[in-house]
């Protein structure tokens, strides 16, 4: 009976890892259910914000602008979403921390 429980917990933890994007942790698959659960918990605490959430944050900072490009970059030593926006003749680059969701850099250029 214990073996079935461990497999069930392991299967659920594997599904949670795949859903959260933690496929790397699967390489170290263990039969001990507590180790798998701890790995899943550690993976979810370091979860990044989505590109959709980063766009919402950027659009809140530059209301009325339209998004022209979204990409993932390194900025100030951390992973960030770079959201390019356009409002009138102005172009904005808003860098949103992928970990915290805070704006870490904002550039504005006039496009004549």
C-alpha cells in the first residue's frame, strides 16, 4: 500500500512541476515523496510572472499605449520582460522584473 501512495504522490508532484514549468526538476526524480514535494514547493516559490501580467503592469504605467512587442531579457542582472509600447509619437520600453513584477527600467523616445 505504501508503494501505491508514493507513486500517486510522485505522479501528482510531477504533474504540478510540469504545470508550473519546472521540467528541470524532473531530471532528479526520486521515489521519496517528501523530496519530490519539497522540490515542487521550491520551484513554485521562484515562479516568474507571466508575459500577460507584465503587459498589464506596463500598460498601467503607460495608459492608452498599445503593445508592439514583448520579449524576455536580462536587465540590471535579473530576468525581465521587455514590453515595447507606442502612444502617439512616443515609443516606450518598459522592463518588468520577471520575478517580482516591479518596473526596473523605463525608456521613452520621441519618434518623429
